[in-house]
């Protein structure tokens, strides 16, 4: 078989095209016709940050590169599925398997190639350059509100369970932005942030009853956004007065907030953890649907999402009431549903999800497992949840150590006994980018 009839397979994400990619493509093209596997958001989602560019944008770039004959999606982080499908004569990859943590992918690829006589060709990695480094440098400069808003929708569309955690300060936002672990050969991280009215109020020493005005909360979010790039969902409590909704939602969009969650309660807002023990009332379905319609009418960006939080289970109104409200809210235009529960068991939210999914297959479902904390993410995903929000865990992690430090200093009349539980000053300083 002549060189021109040889099939060569390469896999790329091409979030930011650089000379290392061109070098790989040029060398691969000398072996035959290149079929490029372009990694989808779904393929990338569990190992790297969501790509800055969409799949279609990345495909358009790659299709204009000399030497690329065909582009196919690669829907998995591992290459062996596409190798099995197209059976290339050559699979071309950089020699940086070890540094990229891809040894297992190499083994799987070699096993598949061996079955039919394909060959692995390793190209020396272009030193001193990587897409990750380029993007990290870009992110140090800024990300735009438009890009940040749209990233949550893309995460949901990638079919992953989107993992969100509470942030209450620029420093916690920065830690969420950069914190990763490697577990069972998988890179794990948080996909985005949650701005909690409860946590914002607590850190200001205020009750959780909407006493903080919107400007105060948005100022804090703006400071968080100066150091981060990940999407943020805002807890908007009841949404406020109907007359203010059109203006308020535009303020969120201008800042780059990806989504807001409003709850179907009325009157002076009280924390849901009080359940039916507090004098809490739900808004009528008709009036809450009016709020939904106003927000959807006046939002200015297509990718901004509105989630409706249902309090029926909290207030012991029953499953049928919760489902009736969910269906009505979807009909009114809400983009997704958050179902809340104060039970220690996840059974009722699992039941809700299963029944909701019988009618709506694609409408996003949000879980906040604060009370039912034993439930595993894989269980939530299996029954149909798209987003899990760890709504107050960072705030709850702070104050017990502070109490212990206060106690020990008073008890021992020195700080030595508390030092082992503290970060060193240098460790704290190093959390802040040196070039900020």
C-alpha cells in the first residue's frame, strides 16, 4: 500500500493551537492521510478544565490546517475506541505519556493496534509549550462574562455530573479554581462555584433572611471573579419583588453569573433547614410562574440559566405537590429544577428525580445534598441529576478550628498548642498569585 493510502490517526483537543500541534501534524502527514480525532467536551470533562472554545469552534480551526484529511469526534479520553473503529495503519502521539499521566491510555492503544497490526509512532514532545500553560496564562489576564456564562450550559451538555461548591470570598474562589487531586487514575476537581445567601449572610454576621442587598453580594462575586474563571451559580433566595426582577437579572448577566436559583417561598425568607417548624409559606404556582416568565423575558443572554427551587418536600406538602410545581415551572420557562429536602435519607429526592424524568428527559435537575450527605455522586447521576451543589461545606469547615484556637490560646496563654492545625503564613501567601 502506497503512503497516500495509509491511514494515520492523531487525537487533539486544539483548545489553543500552537507550534507543538503543527509539528505533530507535519510529521504525521509524512506517513499518510491524517484522520484527526477531535476530543469532545464530554471526552475532556473528567480530566481537564472545560475547553475555552466549543467543539464546533475547535473543529473549524482544525479543518483549516494543512495535512488534515478527515475529522471525527473522539468521545472518550482513551484513544482505543476510535482506533478500534477506524483501524489506522499508524497511531501518532507525542512521547509525553508519562508526564501527561496517560500510561494507561498508551497500554490500551497498543493492545488495540496489536490486534490487527497497526503501529504506534511516537513523536518527541515539543518542549516548553502546552495548551494548559497557554490557557492558564490567558486566564491570569481575564475571562469574559460571555464565556463564563456559557460554560455552565456546556458542562451540562457534556453529560457529566457538574460538581459545584460554595465560595464566600476571593480566596476560597481561588482555591476552588486551582484545587485538583488524582484519584484512581482520574483527575478530579470542582467545575464551578456557588454563591450562597446563607454563607454570605453568616460571613457578614447577618441572619439568613435576605437582609443583605443585591449590591453587597454582587460586589463580593465581582471580587471572586477577578481571580477565577469557572462558572458561578447564584442563590437568589425568592428573587425579590416582581417589579425588580427585570433589572436584577440583567445585573447578574453583566457580571458573568451563569445561573440563578430562586425558591418558591413568600414573605420574609427563612432558612429551609427550619423546615415546617418555622412559619414559612410557599408562593402560589401562578405567582411563581409569573416570576419565571419575567426573568426569561428580560434576560439578555441566551446562555443564562434560571433554576427553580421547590420547597414542597421541606414543608411536608408531599411528592405530588412537588411534581405539580416542577411541571408548571418548566411550562412557564424555567431552565431547570432544584428539588430540596431536609431528610437524612436521599430516598425522596431520588423518587422525585425518577418521576420527573418520566416526563422530562433533558431538563436539568439540581441536588443539594446538605442533609442527605451520605449519597454518592454516581447515585445522583444515575437517577437523573445534572448538577450537585455542596452549598455550605466550606463555611462549615472554618469555624470549629477557629473555636479551638480561641480556646487553646486562652487555656495555655500562648499559641503553640494550636500551631499544628494552622497553615503556615508562607503557605497562605503562596495561595495568592505572585503576579496579581
